[in-house]
């Protein structure tokens, strides 16, 4: 049974999407350090973005203990997705 997803993404997810749009692929640590966010915040936001299929994981062949994250290539217009998410956050 799949858990019910809430409509709203975490507040930190939008800056992460924008960062990954310009800087993909990145590891969780690289995202944390670049955006100056706590580990827990990044981990939670990544999980929610993965649930919504906005980002994907890629194996890090140099270090199998970590993975890279990047914007899902099936997303045609990420800016439109961000605008939609911002409208959900504001309501």
C-alpha cells in the first residue's frame, strides 16, 4: 500500500529544484553544502521530490555509498512545475 502524498512540497524543495536544474547531477552532500541546508531538510525534500517523480537517482560509480540526484529528464518545463508548486504553497 502506497502512502498518501500531500500536495504541498517542503519549502526547501523549490530551491533544490532550481539548484539541480543548473547544477545536475549532485550528491546529497553537495546539495547540503551548496544550499547551506541541514541534512534532515535535504533528505526529506529529496524523498518528497522522488515521490513526485520530479528528480531521479543515478548511481555514483566512483563511490557506491552515495547516489547522484538530477531533474527527471521526462519533465519538459521545470519552470512551469515550479510555478505550480509555488501556487500550492501560497494557498
